[in-house]
C-alpha cells in the first residue's frame, strides 16, 4: 500500500482538490464555455465506439490534472494490474476478482490460484451454446415431448438484475417465439404472475444461484417445482424442465436437477459481476450464441481499453474520477443515470446494484473508518419519461445531481421522426442543465418580475453524455464494462473492498429467525425489541382473524 492510500485525505493532491473546489465555486459552465470555445470538442474522449462528452462538468483543465494525479498517487495502475493478474483483491473474502476472464478470448491466459481459467470459461460457454441451440431449435423437448416455448429465470440480486436488464436491452435481437420471464421476489405474487398463463409442458426453469442456498431463490424454485409437477405428475419430469446455474453441484443434485444440465461458474465471479457468466444463460437462449459472443466481445474491448489506455484518455478512469470529484469535492450525494433508449429501461436498476453494493462501504481495506464519503446513490429512469417527472428537481431543486445521459445515434426501431425527437431531447436536457436560463433572459421574454425567480434556471448542473452508435450486443457489453470499471476506479481511490457485500447479510440472518415466529402454532415468546415484537404480534393476530386462509 502506498503512503498516499494510507492517508487519502491527508495527501497533498486531495487537499489541493479541496482548495481547488472552493476557489472554483463561483465558476459557471456558462463562463467556462464562453472563455474557451473549443471546450466541447476538447473535453471528450472517443474510444471503443463510445463518445464521452464530459465538458459539461464543473471542471477546468486544472481539475482534470489534479484528478489524474490523485489516480496515480492512489496506486490505481497497480490496482488494475492486480485485478487482471488474479490477485485476491477481494480481501475480506480472500478471492480473486476476475469477471474480466469471463470475456477473455481463447488463447489469453488469466490465472486464479495458479490455474488458467480461460479454458474453463470457454468450456462452459460451449456447453451453454449447445444447450441454447437445442432450446432455440425446439430439439430440447419437455417431458411430454413438446418443445420449450417459455423460459423462466429464477434468481435474485446478481442472479437476476443482469439477466433481466440484458434481456430487455437486447430484446430486439431475441427469438420472438420464446417467452422470457424473470422471478426474483420471495413475494408469492412474483412467481404466481410469472407462471399463471404458462403451460408447464412447454416451460423451462433456469434456477440461477451461485450458492444454491439463497432463501428467495430456493423458495421460488420449490414453488416452481410443485407448479410443474401439478401438470407433469412425475418427478422424472424435473430433469427436462429445470436446469441450474450454480457453483454448488451437491445442492443442485439434491434439488433433482441433473448435474449434466448444470452450468458452472466460480468464486472469483461476484454476483453483481456475473451477467456474462453462465448466469447469462437466459440471455444466450434469447439472443442466440452468436449475439452472446458479440456481447462478450464488447465487454472485452472495454477491458482492453481500461487496461491499456493512458488515464487521460481512459473512459472508465475519467468517468470514475469525475464521479469522485462530484461526490467528494462538490458534495453531490447521488448520480442520475438517464438512458434515452427504451430498451435500457432496467439499466438504472442494474447499475444500482453494481455501484451501491460495490461501493457502499464505510471502512478501508484494513478496516479503518473512512474519512470521506464513499459510493453515491445511483438512480434513474429512461428519458424522455423522466423529464415529465423528476427532472424538475434536477433543474430547479436545491440539490446537486450529476447526470449520466446515455444515447444511441441510430435507432433500433426507426419510425418517422421519433429518433430525432428523442435525441433532440437528450441534448437539450444536458444543455439546459449546464446553461440554465438567467433572470434577464426570462424577463426579456416578458415574464413579470414576480414570476422571474420561478422561471429562471440557475444552470451549472453537471452532466456526462455517453453517445454510442446503436444498441447492439457489443455496445451493451462495452457500456456495462465501462461502469464496472468506473466502479472499480472509485473503490480503488477510496481504498475500499468493492467486491464484498457484508451489508446484505444481517437482514438475511434476522429474517431466518423471524420466519418460525410467524409460523409457530402457539404464541412464541418474543425477544426482539418492543417494536419488532409488536409487529410480529399484530401480524399473527391479523392472520388468526383470517382463520386458516393463508
Ligand atoms: C451480488 C450479491 C448478491 C447475490 C444474490 C444472489 O454481488 O452477492 O446480489 O447475487 O444474493 O445470490 P446467489 O446467486 O448465491 O443466489
């Protein structure tokens, strides 16, 4: 560990950034653009088919210089090398972090515990390919001899958000005579609604769970099993209608799934970094193996860029550093992710897990309380819908909310003027946020002075615009890898473990304790706090009033 990392806020660059942020407090994007007419063309990076315009951030060349210096001093370069080398950078779980190996081409060598994992990855990919082709072609038959028409992925968290997001994002490329559903919530409504109109004889369940012990997924999987058996009657049918994606062969076999139909992955793939592992089986069935390989190629292209591009032209590094500046030096508490692409409707939800589960940490790698803010809150919705909803607060509220606008120059559904109108809106929003509308401008339009404060826009609100050519499988891979690595950059500078998730554990343990208290036939003696005790009693009492109708 370098000295700079040992004391991030004590480092001279951190201090210089603090002073710089204060002295540039009165700078307005209007002035920055007026002073430098080349700014828009200069503060941008184009690489791997992505155009990132970061000129509408409250930054100067000095800010960028200091941020790049911070990256160097924080040892970012050696952190990147350590990840790609397979070092156990997930220190609290003593694991390598090698999602980059999931998209490495044949012939590349990436070691985990001295073993080259690339051939293992490709063996699973080949198995997924054969299976996907057999489902897509109708060759794979259900127990009664009918081909599969419905695929239901059962999983939660990292075993759900990536698959749903990718399916929605790449729906344009999907085999349209197959229906895809995703069940995650332990709320029975989720599985009930997902299965109510399906024919069990034509339905394949993919039980996706790295551990194969997650309460929600196992509960849903058992319910799905019972639902399937109502129609199929014979337990032998399970092997034709259930496959598993897991690292736990023993539990998979115990469930009744033939381990020949289990698709494996490894402990060096974190749940939220697993959408391109076997967890992507539903994606591959939907879009086909060729498109899936293109998705992996997109990821890989961004991996190579991240690993090799100089920091000043490195997309994930710049995106990560700008996020740090907005968060730690301008005090922004959240980031809005605003895709102007309807197919990316689940992208903000996916990013929420990726960013917040990774960087929502309060201690450094060596367990010391951090002295600075870590991961901001990520949220968002597709444009233009959000414009008619929460953008008001971003434009005229009291909080600073940096925005990531994501757009594609070419539409997948070219209908009339729709796409020009869509893109005009995304450019207009970034422009309005940056430049606002002065009181003078408002008054010049004839607005009475009393209304001018309501109608003026302060502007100076930062945003990035990420522009790609078209939403293809490659483009999605690049976009996801861009954010994965930008999360890494931020975590490396904050010196936190971006790859564990202990915060998810406590609730799981407590829920396991309460379940029997809700189900006990006799009044249990409760030893929680008085609020929890009262809630449990109230629940039981309402349940009793309803009699046995659970
Ligand atoms: C992700 C987390 C978490 C995990 C789920 C599902 O990084 O670890 O979201 O993916 O809890 O876990 P299983 O795949 O083991 O069911």
